């Protein structure tokens, strides 16, 4: 069942239930009070009649000193005529009187309405005791009050009866009125409550629609609920959640695309040397022997194999830098720079290039192996770009708490169109030159990754035919202790 | 197929990797084709405008101008193109063929496969002659006839196909498995001895016992 329907039905049922209970209790109470008053009135009237009798009989006895058997009937009729004239009877105001003897023989009666055959009210009467009963005859209610009175020492029964059906009719009228009111109120309530419950639960439907859209993949969907209640809070939180999910998904998609390009490039880079190796070895395997051809083929197989090997090493470096968790420790920078220089010596000598190091030592939080790897890659790139007998500068400068390491060459340079792409793995500017040097285009992506690990910036400035400058900037470095001490003295 | 005597088929190789380019060139020349090498897309475009070629083998990732772009520009020249690429994604394949290429070969490729595809494309363009020659033998592919001088030599269907394949891959050893697959089909579960038996018959019937060399551990090679 829907929420609005639940709210609607429950409140409606509750209203009907409580309204009716309250109404009927009220009507019943009013009726009871009315009835009680009527009964009291009737009792008083009956008492009045019976006491009249008793007083009259006592008075007559005293006056006439009568014998044991006076004529009761005479005195009764005299009394009743007096009573009747006294009360000035009007319809409904006063009840009727019936007088009976011990054997229930009617001595006097002015009852105008039917009397039931059963007369329990006349049984078990004793002196000073009054019985009353409400009896329904022919759909009308009658009240009967009876007591016993000694007249001339003869006990007679005085029965008082009154039509009280008007009270019951009144009750019925009230009930009908109440029912009408009840129906009117409930239907009004039902109509208003229908709209109110719909209005209250409307934000839920909005939320549902939004969640459905999001679950179908429209992560940019947002909930728009304008209210000042909990729905507003909920929708705000929901939107926050949706935004987080959207960001995460976009991030994942981007990284997925990156991974895909990486794998595509990797397979491409793998397949090219593999094609040569397979092709040339197959040539040797299947062709008729021809020394020149065989030498050429073997030479290609060797070179392409070397290229694969080189690429495998670089790939391992990249994967190492990408996947490992590194703990950065404060280290002096210069010893690492000299280590990197040492491992590049052979390549420097091959082209007779001078590596000029301008030093300024400081301490930087770093992973020694990674920094060495990055420096080697950058110097190697500089060597590849440089002509024979040229110079490469490696400068370390400390400004405030920042350390700059720059590698400057005066080689071939990189044109602007390539500059923003060179960080991508496998991107190479000059394919032919890259092949010759066994490059695969991974070096700079390794450097970039290493810079990321160290939260360092890496920037490249280059001008075609003039040279390239790559700068690594470390934040939060500490100037080398010795220098600090010197400056203090 | 190498109607070599009359008109050499000229193939342009556009491949930036020198090793692969040379490999293709060697294989093409062994199969009797003429070829030219270009290592750059733009250079290839300029060359194609000036000279005519019977077929172009083209890498997709090229410096200067990529393969798809080049393909678009040379479409009007109506030269059959076979893409040679390391990209083996389905989308790339579809793109390649949609752009108007005749075929699409994924690196690393087998030389025999490359040659077979080249031949199919050339046949489609009717650029290769119907008649292949070997020594004094003339092999008419469409008619399924081998003539020695003026005399027609009777061969069974399988023997004919075997000979044709050997002639097409002259100076190249063909493995028994390759021959089985090509002539008898994938489903054939025959033994490699079947090949040996057929080779014996072909040798005898055509009198070329010395020309069909048995290559140790591999298969057979037809030599002139």
C-alpha cells in the first residue's frame, strides 16, 4: 500500500472511530441525565400523592373516629378529584394514578395508556419502599412508580404511571443529527486529507523518480525539493551522495580510459618488435640459405629483442613506481645526484657529453631509488636529444623551503604541439630517433609518477633546435644543515 | 601468379618501423613482387600522387599522416589497400574496412598469410595473371591445368592445389600442418603422411624431384 494511502486511511479511520465514540458517549450521557431527572420528578410526584393519602386518612380518622371499616372508595375519589383539580393536569406534564388494593384490584384509575399484564412493580412492596420500572409498550416508553400506603389501616397500592417516550424520541433525534454531522465532517475530512497526504508524500515520489534515474545510470540527476522539513535535509544529503557517486564514477571512467589506452599502447609497442622477431626468424627458418639475408635477419632479431628487453625494464620501473607504497625519508640530495651521474657515465662518454653539476645541498623527504631513477631518465633523455661533444647542466637550487632540480640540454628540443602529450606513456616525439635509441616513450611517465609520489612538480620548457629544460620542484625541503650553521656564525 | 616476365607487380609499403618494412620487402621480392618503401604518411601521399602502384600495404599509426586519413585521400586513385596494424580491436578493424581498405592484417602476422591475402586482393583487381610459371611448367589456375611445354599433365585436385601452393610460395618452406590446413581444410584430421604421399606423386608426375626439397622438421620448399 502506498504511503499517502496509508496516512489517508489511518487518519480517516481514526477520525471516524474517535468522533463516533465521543458523540455516542455524549448523547448517552445527556439521555441518562434527562431520564434521571424525569424519574426523580415522577418519584416526587408519586410521593406527593401517597403522602397526601396518608395525611388525609390520618386526619379523617382523627376527625371522625371512624370504625374499622370506612368507605375507602369514597375517600379515594374525593381525594383524587381534589388532586386532579390541584394539579391542573396538562398532557405530558403529570402522570396518571391508579390505586389498587392488596389483591391488585383496581379501586381507582385514570391511566389513559395501556398497562402491561405483568406488574412486577406491585410485588414485594413494603411500608416506605418505592418501586419503579421503565417499560416499553407499543414502541413507547412508560415509567411506573408504586408504593404502599395505609389508608384507615388498610394498605393500598398507589401506582403512578407516565409516558416518557419523548425522552427517547429526543435521543433518537440527537442520534440522527449526530449521524448527519458525522457524515458531513468525515467526508470533508476525507477530501482535505486526501490532498494533504498527497502533498506530504509528494517529495517521496520526487525522490523515487530521482533514485530510479540514478540507478539507470544518469548519475548527473539531482533531487529538487523545496521545503523546510526533513525532506529538504534528506534531499540535500541525497544530492551530496549522488555527487560523490558521480565523481567517483567519472574518476573510474577516466582511469579506465587511461588504462585502456595504456594497454592498447603497450600491446602496440610489444607487437611491433614481435612482428619483426617472428617474421625474420621465420624467414631464416623457411628460406633458402643466403648469407647476407640471414645476417640481416639475425641482426634485426637481436636489435628488436634488445628493444623488448629495454621496454620490459622500463615497464617494470613504471609499475614499481605506480604500485609500490613508498615511505619518504629525509635525505641529502647531492649524493643521489652523484650516484645518478655515475650510472650515466657510459652513455655520456659514448657521445662525449659533459654533465656539469651545479650543487647546493639540501635535505628533501624522498625515496632514494625513485629519485635516482627519475634523474637517470631525465639525463638519459637529455643525452638522446643532445649532439656529440655538447654539455648538459644539472642544477640544484634552494629558494626558501623549495628545492629546484633542473636538467638543461642544448639539444634538438620539442615543438609545442608535443609538449602536453609527452607525459603519456608510449608517446614519442620522433619515432625514428626513439627506435634508434631503444626508447619506448615510458621515461617521462615514470618521472611524472615519481614526482607525484613525492608531491613534487615537474615542468618542461623546450624550444625547437635550442634545447630543453626539465625542472623538478620539491616543496618542504630543509636547507642543508652545514649551510645553516655557517650562516648562524 | 608472378606474371613476372611480362609485367612486374609493384607494391608500395608504407610502414614507419624499418625492421618490419624491410621484412615485408624481402618477403615480397622472394615472392616475385616489386616493392617500394616509404616511412612517412605524407611522403607516401606525395609518392602516390606521382607514381602508380598495384597495391598498397599500409600501417595505421604513421608519422606525418595516419593511415585512415591517407586512405581517405587516396580513395579516388582506386588502388587496393591492405592495412597492416598492431591494433586488433574490432572497432579498428571495422573502421579500417569501412574506410575502403580491401583487407586488414593484424601484427604480428605470418608471412604466408600476408602473401595469400595480397594474392586474393590482386586477383580481385585482376592484376595478377591467371598463369603461373615454374621452369618449363605452366600452371593455369582458373582452368586447373598444368602444362609441360604443350603437353597437359594429369593431376588430381589435391595434387594440383599442392603444386599451386608450392609455386606461389617459391623458395619458402611450407610446413606440413600449413599445407594440410590449406588444401584439406581445418576439419581434415588426416596425418601429415598424407602430404608426404602427395608430394611424392607430384614430384614424379611433373619430374621435379630435385626442386621440391624436404626441409628438416618443417616441410617442403620449392626451389628453382
